[in-house]
C-alpha cells in the first residue's frame, strides 16, 4: 500500500472553515479529482485519510498536512499527477502545496508531528503600535527561568512550564522577502499587515502528546509581561489582539 | 473567475458568531461573474439558515438556471442566524449575497423562496436587514423588485403587502420571459417599477398583489377579489413543466461548506403524486404526476456525482414507489454507485417486498429504521383522508422487515383530522402495540437483537389551500394537547408500551401555521408586529414565543378563530380562490363530500377522478389507462 503526504494552505475566507467541514471538503475533492484513494472495509467504507493538528477557526496556515493511502490495485499515479488533479478542484483559500510519497516505515502524520512554527503578529487595531514590541517580549521571555501555565483540562488543572515547550522564539519585520517566501500569507480585510510591521516567529511543541497552542502561549506570556489581560484570536472570541499564521509542522524522523 | 477576497463581515464578527463559514460563500460550483458584464443581478434568498436552505433542490435549480443566462448573475442569500442578526442590526451592516459579498439592496431582483409558513418573520428579517422597505408600496424605482415563489404561494395573501410579485407554479417555465421583460424595461431608459409590475402582471403565473382589490362583507368574509385594471388577469394560472426530461436540471449544484441537512447528491426522479391523499397540498399542487426518464436520471446522477464529489445519493419525489421503472433505475444506480463508492439513501418508500429488497442492498439494516405513515389510526379515518394504506399492508411489510433483521419502526400520524373521534386516536396506540407484538411473535427469542423499537409521532393537521380539506377547521392548542394525551395514555396501557416511544409536535406552532396557511391580507400587520417585537426563526422552538403572537393578533385586531376556528361553507370566497392551480373547485368539493361519506377515490393510475389537470396534457393524464368517471 503506498501512502502520500499532502501539504496544503488554508487562508483567505477559508480560514473560517471548521476542521470537520475541512475534512468533508477534502473527502469530496478527492472524489472529484478521481484520485485512487484506498477505502476502509465494512458496510459504509470511507477514505483512508489522516489529518494532522486541527487548526483553530480564524487562523491561517501554509503548513497543513494529511496522509492518504492509495489503492494499489489501481494503476500507479504519480505525486505530480495527484497534485495537478487536486489543484484543479480547489477553491480560493486552499492550495495544494506539495505531494510526496511516504516510505513504508514512516509514522502517520499525526503521530509524526513534534513541533509547529507560527508567525504571530498584532492586528492593526487602533493603537496597536503601543502593544509590547516583539523584540522586547522575546528578550523578556529568554531571561525568564520558567513560565508557568496552569492549563485547565477535563481532568483538572495541569501545570506546564512553557519555557520547556518553546524551541525557537524570535522577532522580525514583514518585508518583501517574507511576502514572496510565503505567498499564502494573506489577511483578509481590515488588518492587512504592511511592510515594516513587526512579528514573532515561534516554534512550539505540537502533536498528540504535548500540544501547545500559540494562542495559549501568547496569552500567558503577554499577561505575565504586561500584567494586562490580552485575548488572542480564537473561535468564539472575536476581540483578539493577535493574529496567528501557521508556517510549518516539524516531523520526527 | 476569482473574487477579490473581501468579505462583507469583518474578522471580529466572523470569529464571534456560530459557524462563520455560513457567511463566506466560496463553495465549489458557486458562480462568480464579472458584475460589469451582466445586466441583471438576482439575490436568491432562502429565509432560513444556510444548512437548511442549501438542502433545497428548488433553489439549486433556479440558481443554476439563472446563471446559465450570460446576462444574469444570481447569488445566494440565507437568513443570518439570530446571533449575527443582532450584530448586523446593531452595527448597521446590510444583508449581502454570498458570492460577491455585496449588499443586495443594489441588486435588480430579490427572489424569496417560500417553502413553509413558519419562515414569514424571517422574510421580514431579510428585507429589513437589506434596507429594503418592508411594504411594496414604499419602494422606489431604485429598489430591487421583491418576488416570491414556492409552496406557500398557493396562498400568498398573508404576506402579500411585502412582495412586489409572486410567481405561482414551477420556476422553469416563465422566469426567462420575466427577466427578458425586465431587461427591455431597463433598456428603455425611463424605467419605472410601477410600469414594469403592470406589464409583468400580464405574464402567465405572475401575481402582483398591489394590482388587486379586496372588499369584505360585514361578517369579515371576502366580498370580492378583483383586478384594479381591465388589462390585469383576474385568475392566475399555475405554471407547469410539461416534460421533465427537457426541463433544466442542475448538474453542478453548489457544494455547501458547512454540512447541510442534505449533504448528498439529490436526483428528482418525479414531480407530483398519483395518490390523492385529501390532506396533502403537494398532492394537488404538483399534479399531474410526471416522471423523469431512467436514462435522464442516470445521466444526471453521474454528472452530479463527478462535479460535487458527494459520497451519497438520494432520490427525491413525493412518492418514489410510484415511479414506474424504479426497479430498473435502482439496479443501474446501484451499479454506478458501487463502482464509485457512493451510498444510496432511500427516501420513504412504501414498505413492501420490493423496497425491502432494495433497502437490504443499499443500507445497513442495523442502522436504518422502517417508516410507515398511516396518518390515521383507524381504517375508517384512513378512508376519510384517502390514505390507501391498510393494517394488512403495515403488518405484512413489518413482518418481512423483522425477518430480514430490522427492529426499528417509525409510525407517523396526524391528529385533528376531519371526523376524528377518541376511538380513532386510541387506534393509533393499538396499531403500534400490534406492530410490537408482531415482532415478539415472529422472531424467536434467540434471534432478537434486543427489544423492538416503535417510534410513534403525531403532528396536528393543518388544512391547506387547494386540498379537499381547505374548508375544514383547526382547534385551540389545549384541545390538540388533549388529543395527544388520548394517544399517550392509551399507549401507556398497551401490553408492549415499553417498546413504544411517543412524541408529538408543538401545538402552538401548528395553530400559527394554520393562520398563515388560511389567512388573508389582513393577517400581514400581525406578522409585521411580531417581527418588530423580535420574533424570528419561528420554526425553531428555541426562538418561538406564542405569547408574542397572541399579543400581535390582539393589537392588530385579528380574530384567529375567523381563519382557523370554523368550517367554511362552499359559497364563501377563500383568499386563494383567484389562483387556478389546475385541480377544479368541483373536484375539491366532490372530494370533501366523498371524505365525509368515508369513500375512497382511486389513484390517478387506477382511474381518472376528473380533477381537471388533464387539461395540461402531460404526465400521468396522458398514460394509457381506463378512463372512468366517478361512481
């Protein structure tokens, strides 16, 4: 059985699509594209797909992945052909970025994810420029010995040291090179970033075991730094100060 | 063509409302055109939430059909959910179309699909949010033309003041001429909506309420209903598609981004029903029964599946069992669907050996349930309503199904039917009990997969225009609940009551539906009053508040008993009498009398009962069969 890993972006209007609706979108797209996907057995067979790391509604991404098993009975189909056929049936806001063949012993995409990188930036709300500057905030974080987060879970409160969950944290500015390197980076509507605006780049633990959502990290860090209450963009919370764009998932080999 | 990517709603709103993807458009097969290259822009409005509206096949037909015209761009609009409604009101954001995300007040037409009466306050919500004056008389030349179509137009009077015109009948027939007429009026350079409405009123099937005058007797009944001008027709004739095979059918339906109620490919195999159940409006207003050929259905199925990627397909019609070549159609569809890994979901077929065989092939027996709709508990009452389903049919079908492994049964009934007695209601419970007993008798203990589950549900009967029961009355909510209680308490006393679950429809909603179904123009102010008091989404129990409606009727001086609380004499002019829907008044009166005598009437294939639709010269009326009069 051969498997392929598909990388795609989610941006523009499609950033408002929920995870389950996104699954249904791809199930139908694969049928429209007539990809020989392997099916499960049983009375109502379903496509053998495996998605990594659901993205919160409202976040954009150019690092979304799913694995797809191919039906080996069908004649061989190349990764390029899969990319071409899927791309033809996409809508604005979802782009197929890459399709690659997986070796037999490769873990499935959800199990393989260990980290995720994000670009995080202030929305251009009124007086957004008075917010903590990314440079200062990065320095502040680096000098901390620990950053305690009391995470509310179904089983109770869990204490996490966020210092241990960050493998990279830096600040930068949007420039022409950035926009060229990340063509899927677009913000719809009213808080479009401009050249020179600052951003954070952060790599956080991710995956099924120890997943840190960037929204949560920044909420804890900003509250610690400013002692003010920040709210970060998440579903059901429209007053966020920060926007989040997932750049890439990092896999364990 | 790609749109600019701008959305009508700002990010903070989209992130704060439930299911934001309802409002972004951008679906597969949605149509984007260049606004500067079209002459006519239509906002097709469905006055309910996205997931419901996107499941409506009629809307998909008109959407695709209009967009086939190079000069026309039709876009979709659904009713914003109450969470968004209040934000839009507060911030003064106007209602927009999904495709262009532009405000619909700048469009040429606002077309509103009227599928059920309980959406009437949502109609007002959509007009209000658009910035369009609620009343036709208050709209200027630069305002879109507000048109209505769909099932409720068989009595459009309670919402008449809010519409510029209604289209009565099947949309495929006359809309091209309407749009052409509009274009020529616009081109003339001195467009006036008044002049356009006067001209469009002369097209068959078009009803412009403002061009008709209603006068009343001292007892409040209608004295006369007549056109204000001699060149305006006094009777509006329902428009009917003659040949379904050549009628437009969308092969690239829009695929919803948010899971719709119908998340599947839908093939309309037939229009109309031969059965003639006396309570059923669709059974009369879609006459005569017309079939789409097997070949056409198959080609549509293939095209829709490949353009949408759906993994489920469903057949749509009022009574699929009466489709004459169902066996061949199913065989061919099963072949196509197996190959494509597509499931077939079956509409409610009459339960018999054939349908059980088909269901066994395409459905997981363990999950599916059998549905019977006897509608009335006793044979006597079933004869009154002309529902040709006998206890033997039900027992026979249920037995076969039990032996094949089914153990879930749904039974649908109505309460409040003409001539109904307490005994009829008790029969509902007895019937449910007998079906349960049959299971325990027929299936040996070791072969049973748990207890049989019988779900009985009752709705309250609402008399509808153009049915033989259109003269009948309704009852106060308390009376309806008493009738449901009769059923409930009898079920509790049955031997197998533990296997029977009973639910009933909301009585107050039913009463309101009756007022809208049977009302006249004088009801409109109450709808407006209730809307202004905050009533929207009345079809959703979470938002329905009967006390607001009681207040609305009181403040606007409406006695609902006048509309729903009395049996009306044949001589009375009914609000919808100006519509010629194909079935004759004589036929309806005859059917009412036969109902009172408990006489059944043959279905259209067994023998013509001279309803009048034969004048349309199509469908079942043209099939080879014995023609006989009424005994």
